[in-house]
C-alpha cells in the first residue's frame, strides 16, 4: 500500500440534508415542477454518476431537460454548502491528520466539479489531501477516474475507502483493494475489508493485512 483514496458522501461526511434543501430551492425558483427531493431519495443515489442521478430523480423529464435541471441543482448545491456544509463523521479530521503523516491521501468521487473543494474548504481538510478527481472532470466511470488519478500521481498500490457497492465495483474495475465504510449509505456484503467507524483507519495496516 502506497496511498489511500477516499470517497466523499457516506465516507467523509453526510451532506444529504443540505443537498436536499439546495435542490428543492433550485426546483422551486427555476422550474414549475411539483417535485420535492427528500434526503432518503438523495442518499439512494449518492455515489452514482451525474447521468444516473438525473435519470433516477428526474425521470419524468426529457433527457436534455433532466441534465439541464441537474446542472442548476449542482450550482445551487455548491453555493449552499459553503454556508450549510455537510456533517463530518466522527474523528475524520483527526484520522486524516494521522494518516497523512504516513501516506499520501486522495479523493475520487462521482460528484460535480467544485463539490470536493467545498468539502475540503468548509471542513478545513485541504492540508491533508494531496489531489482529487471527480466525474465532473473526467466524465468517465469511477473505476476509470481512479485509474486516471493513479496515473497522474504515479500511484502503484493504493487502497480505496468507500461505502457503496458502486465503490466496490469501481475498485474491481481499477484493480485496487476496497475498504468498506460500514457506517455510510450503502451495503457491500461481500467486502473483505471493512471499518465500523472512520477512526478504525488509524490501524489501516492491520485492516489490510
């Protein structure tokens, strides 16, 4: 293991309440739709690509309008999170501080551009994360985005920490080990390595042994 890559939602923080509030504000101000996005609905699509999210939540709209509305929602979301940030899971900052002294740390997410930056800025985590990449930048599968980050940073043996089956599948595609964050939004029953709380990663060598 030469590095650690993290997912965001369900792994580092829970922003579902704030994201739902921002999306509903966008829908109310920018559309005539009678639609309310709930936290549970959002939690069910966290980790999916932007196209998959639009297809799931805005299925009643034509494809072009789905994506246009999604872009509006993302704009509202990034602005809203600046003053209404997500809730970091317990001991995330302390654990990242400890890990960053032993390994370079990275983030790969299926989110839009700007979202990871808001997380790092509002939670004061910038000093711990060496680089990050998202679907909004690559427009590729999460597995391929992981591979792109690996190539960019010359990573040979990273591990990935995430909370959904999609994360596990992305790791299989990228050919790297997966650590399941069991406190997050998803379930990965076949995960060989898992943590019950983020601070378990302080002993990541034992987890990966």
